[in-house]
C-alpha cells in the first residue's frame, strides 16, 4: 500500500494560484491605460498658483491709505511705528490676496469648475498637487494675514478691528468655497470692491492715523473700481467656460457685450474721481499718465476675439492699478 507521500495528487483538487491584484494609481477609477504620468508641481507651478500678477491689487490700496494717513498724522515721534504698521498692513493685504488665490485654486478644482479652463491648468485641477496640500497652503497664508493683523490691533488698541479681519478672511474663503459660493452668483466684484478697495485703503489709513479722511474713502472707491475691472476682464475671458461649469459670474449674467462696456466704465471712472485730487494736490494731475495703460486695456477688451488678447488687457489693467495707486499715493503724500 502506498504511503501518503506516494499517493497521487488529483490536479483538480489543487486550487489555482491567485493572480496578483492590479496596483491602484491613487486616482478614482485608476489611471487610464497608456496615460502619461502627471508631472509634479515645480516651484514655477507654485508661483503661478500664487498669481503674482494680481498683487498690485494688494499693493495699491495700502499705498493710498498710507499716503492719506501721512498727511493727517500728528505724531512724528511715532513715525517709526507708523512705517512698521504700514508694512504690516501691506503684509495683511498680500497674504490675503495670495491666500484667496490658492483658495480659489482648491475650491474650483475640487468642484470641477477648472476642468473647462482653456488657459494654464491650476494646481488642483491638473492633479499636479493634492487638493489637501493646496488647501493647507491657502490656510497658511490666511493665518499669516491674521497674525499681521493681530499685531496691528495690538499696536493700535483698536480691538474691534479683529472682527473686520475675521470677516475679510471668511469672505475670502466663501468667494468660491463652501456649498453656496457667492462668486458663483455674480457677487465677486462686490467682494473685491469692498475688501480690496474700501477696507484695504480706509483700514490702512485708520491703522496709521486713527481716522479716515475724504481722501481715504475716495481713493478707496477709485482703486476698488479698478480692482473690479481686473476681475471683470478675467471673467470675460472665462465666460463661456464658466457658463458650462455653472459658475454665474457677473460677466456670465450680463452677457458678452454689456460686460465689456461695464469693464470700460470700471477702468475709466477712477480718473473722474482723480479730478477731485487735482484740486488740492499739485502733482495729482501726473496720475493721468496711467491712462497710457488704461485706454489700451479698454480698447483691447472691447474688440478682443481671443483669450490671448484679453490676457494682455488683464495685465494692462493690473498695471493701471499699480500706477494709479502708487502715483496718487505719491501725489497726496508729497
């Protein structure tokens, strides 16, 4: 009789070896066969995500508010702290601007809005960076703005300004974040006008001088209108794509031709306000040289037929904001 080792094994009784499970790509549904790997974000990609071309919108109102405060300040012994507070105001504005840019990248990316983009891909939508990472970077910049703002509050003793700063950060997030972002309901320009016009300019003057003058309010209105124009021309460029994505910007609501006309009004109206400053400040008329950037921006936007032309108009409009803010600030202060 054969021993157990010598007994023949029935091949049918031996289970078939299991095939190794396919490796997951880490993306929902797996990476399509043959698809090229997505390159990781480079330093240039992160700089692009910060959208440095929008930073003049943060610099200009702080320059105007600082100039207005410089005129009315009567505390020469505190000049050093005034300039420190001015730099802190600039830090708040820059950090908020960069923070909202990354927050928009994150929110539009996870919502799927940016998949319709025809321009450069954003960090989140392209898959080059994990959404959570972009979100963390946005929160870091919001945190930096909060820290700089807290130092300003500590130095001025105006604790109610904490509420203003908190509202600014919340508004920056819900521009495209949350379940009902107001940027998707045609209210983006209102946010820009209030926070990158009035609040940034008047807030800077108040932090430095403890008051807000007519110059502070009027220059805040002027630079706020130019900031709205920057957003408007950007949304005109993306109007068709935003419409497909269900993002109802003001450009989508108004339509193509009316949006271009409104853009022209937003860019040129501040030069009407500038006439007030020419009555009291001898060098204010020099700021009209900013029209050398503003008028071509309007002409290009009115006649543009390609996204590339509107990008040129966008850059000219941000240049207008910088020239207007720095130029008028210089004219008022000196």
